[in-house]
C-alpha cells in the first residue's frame, strides 16, 4: 500500500508542480515504484513529464467524474518506475460537477484504493486553490508536503492552508500528517532567502525539511523538454536537491515502507511483485537522521505568526 503524498499550497508559483514531478522522479530513480497524479486543470505536471494533455484519453477528470478506474488512466513515462495519471483542462469543471455527488470529498480516496497497492508512493500535484480538488487530495493522502517559496510573504496564506488541513483531519481524514515544509527557489546569495528560512523554521520547527531546493535554471528549463530535471541534467544542483529530498523522505518513512512491503507480499502472488529490493537505496545516508515526521504531529493551531514552540511533534 503506497504512501499518498499531496503536494499542496493554495498559492500559485511556489514550486508545487516542480516538486511533485521531481520528487516522484527521484523516488522512481531510487527504484521505488511511484505514481504521479496530476489534479490541477492547468496540467503542467502532465506536460512536465512529456505527456501531451490534449491527447490524453482518460485523465484525473474521468477518474473523478466518469467512474473510470485509475488503472485505466495510468500512463507510463520515460522512467521505468514512474507512472502517471494525467490531467486535462476538463478538470476546470469538475468541482461544479462533483457538487451533487455523495461523499464528494472522498471520490479520489476511493478511486486510489486498489491502484495504490502497486506503488511505494503516490504523489499528487494539487491546484493553487483550496477547493474540492485539493480537498479530495488531502482526503486521499497520508501526508501533505507544503512547498514554501523563499520570498517575502512566504508565510502569508499558510494559516488558511493549515486550517483546511485541520478541518480535513477533523471530518474527513484523521490520519493526515504533515510530511514536511519544503523551502523552494532558495537563493543562497540572498540574505532574504536565509531570513525567510529562519522565519519558516521558527514557525514549523523540525517539520521543515533539512533539504532545501535552490533556485536553479535547469529546474526551470526541464519542463519545456518534458523531462524531470534528473533526466534533463542529472548533475545539476536542482537534480541533486530533489534526490536529497527523496532520500530524506525515504528515511523518514522506513516503517511505512516496510509495512507496505509486508502488505504487498500478502496480497501479491509471488513472481508478480514489481517491487525491487529497496535496501541499497536507503542505506548509508548518514546525513539524514531518523524521522521526526512519521507520526503524531500536531499542526500549529492558529495563524503563522504563532511560533513553532507552541506545538508538539
Ligand atoms: N528550484 C527552482 N529553480 C528555478 N525555478 C523554479 C524552481 N522551482 C520552480 N521554479 C519555477 O517557478 C515557476 C513556478 O513553479 P511551479 O512548480 O509551477 O509552481 P506551482 O505549481 O506552485 O504553481 C515555474 O516556472 C518553475 O519552473
Ligand atoms: Mg502547479
């Protein structure tokens, strides 16, 4: 049973799509079967891995609205361990079409129930809003990863997102945890970037990933070639940052992965298991310590002006 990670922040341009693509690609590069699911009508994530959203026949839209099984919408990508459920511009109307559906916030969760068994991770690229598409993602997810751009007003609007997460926990998905807060587009030359990182750490404490994604032109260029940065320029800073992020998350989720492996072994006939031996990929990364993130985290209660000291992890 794969771990479902929703990459969410209702602010546009903070690095959600970039993170979803490159984190999923980095999991795949370390031979963890991964499904990338694009639930943003803009479909940047879909084109970013080289699929043409206009030629897609079954997308997240059909999964949500048309009762199409996720398996029928899954497409393979250039990377052997990376599959994708593409998005389509039709998704723009999905929120309205879903309004009358019973349990409309749980449609994606139900849809992913069987498909996620084949993967170690399902990474969802959320749209820049807190509407029904993001609610479906947060309800289907085990955890949420929040990218924060290292710029002025970085924390602005996060109170609203945290409040939404709290409501989802109360009513729809009590297990939802915070995978972590990721600093993106960090510019080491700017004092501002460091100041913002300090402020984010003051608020979120060790929920902030140790890995920071630096501003890197290769990261920005790679989507126009329909490739994750890892395939576009594997030696770039951006590629290395996202591999480090994947390692950090893998280290934080050792228990989840071994439990998932046991469940899969029980449910998969021998010989058909896609899962490679993962031991080698996670071993020996001494830089990353074991997780504070796996369990029992409590989100900050109020607005992001509250310091991190107010919540237990
Ligand atoms: N680390 C980075 N270095 C340089 N450019 C980046 C980086 N991360 C994201 N970008 C660029 O910033 C813009 C917004 O990123 P995107 O991932 O699309 O954000 P979102 O999905 O939150 O709207 C895109 O043009 C993207 O290429
Ligand atoms: Mg996006």
